[in-house]
C-alpha cells in the first residue's frame, strides 16, 4: 500500500453530486488497489453524503496528509472546515458552496505542488457558484493553470478509443475561430501525442479536425484550413509526428471511435465535446436515469497531474443518492496510471 501513489480527490461543489460520487468511490476495492486516496474538502459535508447513501464508511478528518490512514472502510478527509452541512441546500447555486469547491481545488493543487500527493482528481464544480463566491475563473482548467503558473496547457477528454484535445475551450464560437492558429495546433498536437505515449501507445496516430464544414472543401466554406491547419499538419509531419488532416469533423470522431486514430485534435469546445459525450453518456429512457456517464478530462501541460470527471454537478439529482460514480472511478484509474508512470520516469 505504501508504494501506491497518493491521490487528492476534491469533493466538488457540495450542493451537487460531487460528495455522493466521491463517497461511493471509496466503496470500490479497485480504488485501493491502485492508489491511496484522500479527499480535500469539508468533513461535515462528506459525513452528510455517507449518511445520505447509508454507506459503512467512517470519515477520518485530518489536517495533514501524514495523518491519513488509507484503510478500506475509512474515508480520509483533509478537513478545510469550509461549509455548514446543516444549512447548505442541495441543487442550488450558492456562494458558500462555490467557495468550498474552490478551496478544495486549491488545497489539492498546493499538496501536489509540495509533492505531498502524487496526483489530483476533481469532482464537478458549478461555474456560477464559483463566480458568485468571488472566484472569477472559467473552470477547473483555468484554476489549475493560474495556481501552477502554467501558460501552455490544454484539455484532453479520454474514454476507451476516444481521446480528444482542444485548440480552444471556454471562449465564444467567434473567438474560437480566431484562435485556430498554426502554432496552437502544433502545440496541442504535441501534448496529445505525449499523453498517448504516457498511456502506453508507442506511435500514436493523431487525426486533426478541420474547422469548417467538409474542412472547407478546398476553400469553398472558409480559409482557416488553407492558412492555418494545413501548414500545421505539414510542419508536424516534418517533425516526425504520425498525423492526418485536416479531416472533416463529421467523420473524424466516428473513425476514432472505431480505433483508426489514437487521438483527435478538435478546433473548439463543442466540436470535441459533443461526439465524446455521445459515446460516453447513455440515458435509459425507461428508467429516466443516466445509466453510464463515462469519460475523463485531463489537463495537459501542468507540472502536476489533474484528472476530472467530464460531467457537471447535476443539481437536478443532487441529494437523491442516484448519481453514478463511473466517471470518477475512471478518473482515479487514469490518475493512478499517470502517477505510476511519472514515478518510473
């Protein structure tokens, strides 16, 4: 057990499903077979989640990682005493919840930067609550970049054969088109290529999407392919990367799903997120529930490991005990593997 990596798992927004899926994950043997987990957040909130789910877990509040027990049946919580579990409401945007989620994240980052933990895994936060609390960030990725001093970074979505990185993420569609530049395309392709190698893929095949319909059809529907994307692809090939592109977006992701590509470069947020979630999210019409919510979000370019679920706080089901921990368990799988490979390197 002592040789396993220590992972800091944030509790997420306490008004959402974060604490519930974190608590459920501590019931899985696979977690303890891969890592030594510790939650950053509020012990009272995690106690509330354990009671709500009627789980045989004991919450062990600690003020340092060295005090954690890392034992099955015990949930170690790096207690920030940042929330009132008796008054916080489920399923509502609240400044108190946004601040608690923020503190859980920054604490995990600090522990990783000090090498007290080997990696971090984040449960979902609510951007409106985050900003209501006075923390004006677009999301996890930007918080991590700010507090680690990282200038060049990118979001990678991963689940089975689907691995998608983005040239731009949380900006308007108009600005996303303006950010479609040769240098940035090369930068994110290098990042996903390195990530694929970290996952054990020796010579990754990377498909690079076009920006416009049909990848502009030789200039009929736009100029970005000719002026930015094609020059980037040509330069990457010169550098020895195994890349194709620009590939029409409506076929690239279908090919990747079937294994033709090990990684995809999407030009903007929704271009990559929509096909990824179509593959990983499965709704059961008869039960009215999401049966599986799979897929992880990995921030590349950071000096520390950060893996997250790729779904939101699900305020509509928070407090009902029905949220699936699948994506969080997958996040722990990825973070554990990355931490082990980093130690070997």
